[in-house]
C-alpha cells in the first residue's frame, strides 16, 4: 500500500508545484504588463479582477463583455483574444515542471504518464475556476458631451461596460489548453519517457516538433530584442513594454506566417485599435475608409505591408533564414538513417500543425457599440477590431515551406554527424546509444 501511495503522493505534489508556479508566473507577467499599460490606476479596486481576467484568457478561458445604461442605452460587446505572452510564460513554466520529474529514463508506462497527467489537469482546472470567479468587474463609461451623457446625468443612469468569466466555456477551453500543453511537452522533449510501443516514433515526431517550437521561440526572442530597441529609441517605452509582456507572440507568430507567404485579413474601425505597429494599423484601416463599406476586410500580407513600409520585405528574408535553421536543427537531432524526403515530410507536417494552432490562437475579434434607446450607435463610443487568418492559404504554404526547409536543412548536418549517430536508431530499447530519446 505504501509503495503505491508514495508515487501517487509525489505526482500530486509535483502537480501542485507546477500548477501554482504556472499561474503565479502568468499573474506576475500580466500584472507587469497591465501596470505598464496604465491599468494600475483603475478605480474601485479593479486591478486584481483585471489581472485575473487576463490570466483566465491566457489559460484558454472565455470572457463575456456586458454594458448599457438601463433603459437609456444598450451595448453590443464581444471580446475574443489571447494574451499570448502571458500564455507562453505559463506554458513554459508548467511544462518544464511537469517534465522535470520524468527526465530519468527513456521508457515509461502509459499508466504512469496518466497518473502524472491527471493530477495536473484536475488542479489546473480547479485553479482556473478560482480565477474565473474573481474575473468580473464593471466600469463607468465616460461619454463626454454626448447626448447619452447629458440624459444619463439627468436620470442618474451612467453607461457602464463590464466583463465576467463564462465558467463553463472557460473550463472547456481550459481543459483543451492544459491537455495540449502536456502533449506538446511530451512531443518536444527528447528526454521525456514514452510508452515502449511509442518510442520507435520519436525519430519522426520529436526532432521536427522541437525544431518548430524552437522556431516559434526564436521569433519571440527576436521580437523582444526589437521591442527593447523601439522602447529605448522611439519613446512611449511603457506602451512598448506592455505589448511585450502581454501580446508579443500575437505579433511575431503571424509575422512568421507572412514571411513564408501566408495572409491574414481584418479591419479596425472607431476610436479603438490594436497596440500594433503603425504599418499594420494602417493596412487594417485602409479598406473600410476607401470603400465606405463596413463589411470589407483588408488583406494583410507582405505585399500590402510593403505598400506602407518597404522594410516589410525583411519578413521574407527572416523567415527563410530561420526556417532553414529549423530544418537543420531537426535533421541534427534525428537518427542518421532518416532520409531527406522524410525530414521534409516530418517538418512539413509539424510546421503546418503549428501554423494551424497559431492561426487559431492569434486571431482577434473585439467590438463595442453603445446605442441610445436602440436607435443608433454613438460613433465616439463604438468600434470594432478584427484580425483573422486566411486559413487554407496560410496552412498550405506552411506545409510547403516546411517541406523545403526540412529537405534543404537535412543536407547540412548529415555530413557533420559524429560516429555515435551513424548507427541505425530503429530499436525501442531505452539504453540504445543511437536513440536520441535515451539522451
């Protein structure tokens, strides 16, 4: 009994540490970003509720936006976005702590991995529920000299906007979030154990998965460097640092897709906008203002960005260099017997799947409209921001780019492999010297 209780207790202890650390890191990053964005001055003790809301969204949760002014005005509001800097910080922390106790062998039973994952999932959802209960707040909307403000002042009915977590949707998406994190962690780490029947698949999955994750992280690191330079040289350092801490991957990962030929579409209307580079904001606002149609969307690709700023073509050069690096990295971590066409297929599938995930996570839809007695919206208090991928084009070109990068990248490291990598890695044994999963 005690022999079984020991591993079970350790699994729950490790899960508690991973969950608490993951949410603590997300809360710290969100707090710092919101403070730099000016949310620290929110009235009525709203700051902890806003931090909780950001962390809930970062963990895959869903918020409902409400507003109105009694019978005077109604609000049409919605918000769908992920603060991916906060998500990434929590994912790296929780994923590393989940894998750390497993880095001692190449093979583990499916039952053992399940015993490790279940406490992590249950505790994650429990913590997410607690934060979702905290994530609610209402704010008064300043209407200035508008007619809504004048009538509201007379009748003591001030327009408000607020948010609260949709707990069922939050738990559903949060479950997908944590399960996806654990799966990616096991796919990426070559030191994490797998069930004996799956060890033979590591040569086709883990090197390509690791290379694609490294590619995404490289874009984040480059984005941080560019952001710090912009903060130091162009003013408004607090706003730039806030974007880095809250939504940097929301910018740099779509930039990767643009670099290999992908495209997005969107628009920005009204006084509200996105904390994005001016060139992107200009493209988002171009079509609607030119055509006068509220339904038209601007296409965002390298060509349309280059019309605003020719330096956008550097996105193509950056993507080419880093994709080739990812191909070489995947090949260097693969056994010597894997042929170039297999490297191409592995990286193509991995990059296409990663691009699909980026397209689903980085899309943005936000709108707010306040109408007087249901008659019409106040232009000063209404706005819409939308950004979504052209999915088939972007994912399809990701597959092609991954195939080319995987094939070309595999030609370089094969010449430099040491003697230890020349033996075939077709056995499933944990101690085989040519098995990367055993290292």
